[in-house]
């Protein structure tokens, strides 16, 4: 009689700098018969090293971490392992972050608030070679994919505005005139559809364009 072999489990690596979140993910995975947590890492550099050791089927990757962020880690791992599969974990509902992660090679995007309900089906979907992006994230991406992208100088200005600087301070920091600062801020608000500086900052943070 031919021996029946048990199906191989989906091997998962989780990368996040928050121990409680890693523990929560481990608890969810532990109850699944077809999924096995093979390793944990706390930053992007550790993720690269851990990936080399464990060769997981699916990697759950946080976006914002010390030492090396998740997007840079995805790029580095995929240079060495082109078929690696990633699900990006983030607290941000930002379409710019989603686009950056997808361009880096992620095929799954999961908000941390959705982990309890969506983690397991997302792992299985990504392992099966399909993509999984929450509908609200996909909608944001579709709405903004044709938007004008802020220039490098506009990003500099926006970050300094978010730091609480006045136009005069921004001009001094960036070695430009106050009038130029005003022009940049107008362009930023126009591109983001913001009514004022405060709203421009809020929109930029929500979309993952800048971090506070």
C-alpha cells in the first residue's frame, strides 16, 4: 500500500519590532494545522539573515522598523531570492506606502487592525501565488494613482512644515526665500487637495507620504 504523506505546512517568518504583535501572530498561527511559524525578526537586517536561514514560504513584514525598514528589506531579500513572497504589515492606511511595498515585491498588504480576521486567509492566499490587498487600500490606490507626485523639494518643505516651522524658519533651513516657500506650500496643497497646511499634513500622513 502506498504511504500517504501529510501535506507540507506553510512556513512563515514574522518581522516586527513590537514583541506583543509578534506574540499575537504566533498565537493565531499556532492554532492552524497547515501553517508553521519558523522564525521571528525585529528589523529589516535581521529579516534578511533569518530569511537565509529559514527560507520561509511567506514573510510577514512590518513597514516601519529600526535599523532597516520593511520595504528596503523586501528589496534586499528579493535580490537574493526572487520568488520570495511577502505580506506587508502596517498601521497606516496609506496608499503611497502600499504602492511602495508592491513595487518592492509584496503581494499582500494587511493593516494590523485586521490581523485577527484576515491574517490566516491572507497567508494562504499569498502562498497560493495570488495577491491580497484590502478593498479600502485598493480603492485609495485607484483614486490617487494618477495624482501628481510631490517633488523632492516639496517633500522637504512639507516635512519642515510638519515639524512646526514657520515660513521664515523653512526658508532659512532650506536656503530659499520665503516667497519660494509660499509657492511650494501652495503647490503641495493643490496636489493633495488640502485647504490649509494642517490638512495637507494630515492627508500626507494618512497616505503614507510623510511620517510624524
